[in-house]
């Protein structure tokens, strides 16, 4: 069963840059998909179209029952609660410790049993001992795992990870990839965007290649 | 509330300056309002003393005077009519200024008169004037007097003061709004990453706005409360020098709090545009 589909999707930025051209693909429930392409090939734009921060200029994106052509602004938060998003820069709040960074994601959606669930995901991501550390006290790999933990705490059906291994050492990168494999084994679909071909090979699953806004 | 305290801890000086600005502005408005309300009360007391005096033709007989009393009583707005004979008028004058004051007068020059008291609501300049005109048109009445001029002046003064209060209220309301929206807007920028995270994880806009709204309310309420406190202290400090009967109406303090709360909340709500 597909939980995500792109149907001849194109996107042009207001400045006239064509970021995506006629992109079509689908993602099944529990599937692991790696999107590989160089910088500027349209990977981040594609992810933003999935969580509907951007809308196609042509074509349709369909995510877990929500269509980009029909979704109403007040439905977007509901869609995002079904997704786990790991942005390229991690987007951790520097003045809050690891526990609070993860808990914020649950508080923001009025989640219940926050404390228990946060400790559970911190355990799952191997961060229990770092719960009271501030982001600047973490290694690159740990910081990425905090962003993944935050994305996981609301139990998403699809995890979107933008360059989760970017800028971290090989050991840290391996930790992140094995974590993503475990999450996938537990049932969540994963769409990972990377410019590193090797990441796709190490992660396994299906690979899509993107260049100049087109699937190649 | 947790997020509001978080912001307060981050920039206490900024928060304090905003609250002080609001409180001083509201102190100014409160002081003006207090002055206006006191003047209005004083005016009401003066109005209660307003009466019309009708001077009658010399030589009017007691039966004619009684007839006039009945006719004046029939005029709308008249509460009470007290007839004053020539002799009573002279006695009143002597009681006020002493017998020697009238000793040199050969005959009693004072005319008989009617002192006319008015009902509540008939003590404004226009109403007094209309009663005076009707009384003046009665046969046997030579002249009518009432404190029309000073009543008019006082009315106009209080009206202008009220106008000033309204203008001041609008200006201070706007300055509270801008001060709060500026401070809350800056705390929004400080917390932009946090807002981004909340949007990513699916928080509704209502939820994201809430801490900023609370922050605005909190600032406005605190500013209003401090303004009311300052006004109360100022009143206590000045009360020995103020005329007796001067009061600080609790509505003024409530108004300061309310205005701070409303404009603080609005400032918080519109601090980030959407």
C-alpha cells in the first residue's frame, strides 16, 4: 500500500528556478528509500513538498490521504504529525538539553505521557546518558540522533531525513544509519536524502537518483 | 506559562523596560481620569444646588403669590417652590450681612420672590434655561435669575477634559500595543528556531501563538497593575493637599488594569503578523 506518491510533480521557485521537473515515484508502507543526488539537485525541495511547506507548481503530491491539491492550511499540522522530519541542519535548540529538545516535539502537539515516551526514544537512539547535555556538548553523530529521536517521538509512519550523515565522522554516520535501519525494521517507512552514493549502498532498500530536478 | 517564563528569563531588562513604559503611560492616563471623575462629582454636587429665583412684581398679594406658586409647581421639572415675601427677603439679608447693613434703608427695596428647586435631571444648563423661560413668561414675574453662565462654563470644561481623556486613552493604548508587540516580536525572533521546530512536528498556529499571546497579556497586566499601584501611592501621598471629598474611584484602577491587559494581549497577538 502506497503512503506517498508524486505524480508528474514540478516545482519552480518564485525567482524562476526550476527545482523539480515532472517527478513521479511512490513509496510503500514500511519501505526504505534513499534519494541520491548532488547539491542543488532538488532533494530538499522534494522533501519540503512532502511535508507541504511547498506546493507543486504542476502535478500532485499525495501523502497518507492528503493531496497537495486539496489540503487545507489547518490540515497541514495534522499531516506533519504523521511524519517525522529530520532537517538538514538538525534544528536543535541550543539553550535546551537533549531531553527538552525531544520533549518539545511532543508538547507542541499536546502529547500525553511525555516523560515516558521521551525516555523510550532516547533509549532507542542510544542517548539516555546524554539526556541532560546541551546540543553544543554533543558530537555531530549524537546531534543527528537527537534530531531523529525528536522525529520519532510522535510515532511517525514516514520518516524524512535530509542528509542525516552529512558533516559527521564515519563512525557517527554508521551509528545514524544503523539507527535508521532499526527504525525501518520496526515498521516506519523512511525516505533519506543524501549526496553520498555510499550511504545508499550501506543503508540498503531502494535507491532513486535525482539530478537537475529530474529522477534519472 | 512555562514558555513565557522561559522568555522572561532570557531578556529580563527588555521585559522590565516594556512593563515600566506601560505602567507610566497608564499612570498618566489614570491621573487624568481621576481628575475628570472628581470634577464630574463636584459638578454633580454643584448641580444639586442649582435653583431658579423668580422675582415678583412689588405689591403682589398673598393670594396672587399662592396662585403663582401653584402655576410654577405645574411646570415640568420643578420639584419644590418656596415663596419668599418682601419681609422674609429682608430678614434673610439681615441674617447674612447683619442688621446694620440695612439700617440706612428707609423702605424695604427687596421684591418678593419664588425660590424654585428642580428635579434631578433638570439641572443641566438647557433644562434650567427652559424652566426659567417658562417661569419668566408668567404674569406677575418681573425677572428670573439662575446660575446659567458658570454652569455652562463648567459643563464645557468637563467635556473638554473628557475629550482629552479619550485622546490620551487612544494614544496610550496604541503605545502599549506597540511597546508590547515590539518586545514580544523580538522574543518571537529569538525563538524563531523553536517556532520552526514546532511547525515541523505539526503544532497548530494557535498553539504556536499562545505563549506570545500570554506574554503580551502578562506584560500588559503587570504594566496596568503597576500603573494602578503608582496612582494609588501618588493619591495617598498627595491626599493631605487635595480638597476634601477628593477620591480615587476604584473604576480608574480597574480601567488601568483592563486597558493594559487588552492592549498587551493585542500586542502579543499581532507581534508576528499572522
